[in-house]
C-alpha cells in the first residue's frame, strides 16, 4: 500500500511529501522548512523514517533537512552532484531571500540516473531532470504510477529557468523525453501547487504545446 501526506511548508508553500508503506516505513521528500510540523505529523502516525530524499538544492526544498536528519538519525539521498554549489551556498542564499540563515550541508549520497531508492516495500527509480537546476532529479514509482519530480513540471506550467543553472530549452527537453514518455495516468506530485497527470499536461500545458 502506498501512503502519502503532503505538507506545504514556509512562505514558498513548497510541497514536502511524506510517503510510507503498509509497515509504516517512511521517507520525507523535499523537507523545505517547518521541521516541527513535519516531525509532529510523523510521530502522530508512528511512522519509521528511513531516508530523507531531495529533488534539488534550492533553499525552499532543503532548509529543514539537517534538523530532520538529526532528529530521526537517517541519511540524506539526492540530488545529483551538479547541484553541489546550491548546498554549499545555502547560508548566503537564505540571507538573499530574507530567511534565517541555515548552515551549509551536503547530502550523504548523491544520486544518478537509474539509481534505485527503496523505502520498505516502496521502490523509486531516479531520473536526472535538469533545466530548473543542473542536478535536479525525480523519484519515479512505476508500480504505483507516481513521481515526485520537484520543480520540473507543474499543472499547466513548468519550473523557473531564471535561477542558477536554469535552462529553458533543457527543461523542455527533459519534460518531453523523461516525463512525457510515461503513461498518461502517471501522477505528478510537483514541488508547489496541486498534483497533475502526464496525460493532462500533454493536452493542456501551454509551455509544451507551443514548443
């Protein structure tokens, strides 16, 4: 059984996703902030956190990672190593956005194309999804037809490409070749806003229909 709780965090309303199997083995994807809220939910459900997963290194997806790592005594997986500078410059980036400074850190494990990440009975295949950030990745569960793909594809929109390492043409190619090859009923949990499906975006997304 696949279980999911989305907790929008910080002023960015970033979707922190908590996933778990029927044995309550859990992972936290993109812990962008509000660590205490995340901890409260996990402990209220008696979940057993196994891993912290990161799609990319932007501050709104990683500001609560280190407190949660220490609290649950688990390791951090992702993103891809081309995002390294974003992790290293995290204190300055926090200041630039007016957030309290968060110390720099690096993931315990960088992830690459086709890596497999397991959380109890759940299994995710990693795809490298550059364009929004250089080392952006997504976690794809092909059995349950759901992907946690961060800020790549949104309902009727796409991720920003005006930040460090962003590239519009690369992002469009990423979506066309590494997301639009999925079945139409594949669910996309985006980094912000509501979920969508591959089929819906193929039909309606103006950024993909006009390129």
